[in-house]
C-alpha cells in the first residue's frame, strides 16, 4: 500500500493558539527518532509537537532542541508516524536560526479546531469501545492484549482494495482518511498506514508500546510492538483478508522475528529489507494463535478462539480447555 505524509518547506510564521495537555510517552522510541541528533530529548520533543498539533497551533518553537535544518523531513516523519492524532495536519514549514538549526515549525490544517476535536472525539469513542474491557485485565498477558487489539482492528476495518485498484488503474487518489486512524476506527476502511497507526493509538491506552515500521521499497507500513520490553513485528494489514470476510482474521504476521517475517514474505513473493530488522526474538514465531484464522474473543474475563487445525472451540484462560467441537471452518 501507499504511505502519505504532509509536505515540509520553509515559509513565513503564523499565529499560535492555546494548547492541550498530553499523555504518557514511551522510552524515546518513535519513528525517525534515530535520525535526530542523539542529544535531543525525544520524549520532550514528542510532547511539545503533540500538544501543539492537538491544539491546532499554527506554530511551535523547537529552537532549544538544536535540530539542524537538514533534519526537517525527519521531523515530518516523526510526526506523521508517531502521533496518530495528527490526521488533520496538511503541511509543515519552518524557519532556521543563524546557526542553521530549526527555530520554529509552522503548521497548516485541513479543518478548524472545532471540526478536528469533533472527529478526534469519534476516534476516542471508538478507542474506548475497543479497549475498555482490556484496561486492568490482569488475567491477560500483554501479548494476549496485543492479540485482541490486532483482531479487533482487523474485524472492524477492511482494506480499501477498491480504492487501491482505482488508484492503480486510473490514478485516482485514495481517500485521505485511508491513511489515518479515522479511516480504520470510524470509517472501517483503510490502507496499511491506517491499520498501523490505529494499532499504535489503541495499544498506547494499554501501556503497550508500538511504533511504525516502514519499507519504502515495498511501499508498505506495519508495526514493531514491544512485549516485556522485547520488539516483534506485527502486520495487521497482511493478516486481514481481501476482500473482507466477516470474522476472518489471520495470525501469520503477529509477533514475528525479522527472520520469520522475511521468510514468510519471501514465500508470498514480496520481500525487501529496507526496514527496522531489530526484532530477533523467535519465541512467538510458531505460537498457538497461528492455528486460528478467526478473531479471538475476550468474553466474561476469558479468552476464546477457534482452533482451525483441530476444529475445536478453545478457552485459553482455562488452560486451553476444549469447549466444543465445530463442524465447519473458513
């Protein structure tokens, strides 16, 4: 799928408006942060940028961070792929101080503050519905919580394959929301970027860190997700069927090592290595959830799934107890 970001340039300043508070941030792990100077406090930069964007501020001073002008595009990607709430951003510009560092950023938006807050409220309401029962669910591991979020996103969202085909055949641009959390959470239709940003947005509510992972050669994005402080690959897009089938969710690209991810993509005839290959842990490469191609269900404090290899309904919480046999399968 295609990735879409705002543009960045150097132009004149605009007025600032009040800002909002921000939420918790994680361990300096953000897309493109490794390309910014080592001495930059990425958590503080994230807070300042997110606060300005969520307040629809027209400008923010980042002169104290000492970021050179050549890193302007890195700031753009830092925002686009690390702040899911920035779906209203249209373009970014900047001016530089005499020492060649970025002094101030200027933002333009596609909508007013009221319109933005209304749409953000819809995203927050959807996120509440998808995560409320998982907050404080101590009987679930973080891996299981990430699994449920993976399946819920794949269930409520379908890949905009019709839009993609129209783009390929007629050069018709895809809907803007296909690339953001609004597409995945409100419209139920997105491309890879929308899936991955929705995953970041929802997992952050559960204290689970996820970052955007991008292959420019594949024109595809997915996630690295940290479980017990260990990173793994998660690609919800490739686990969601096209065309969409209600309730069907694959688990072939959930919590993989880089070696296994590359092996499976090679089998599918699509393989590149221009992305973060840090994930090396193989403990989940052949895990039980890969025996199921239906969505896991968390009901009454217990986790259930269909084992499609043995045709059984299984309760994970009760020690993988077989609840019943099933006669049919996808």
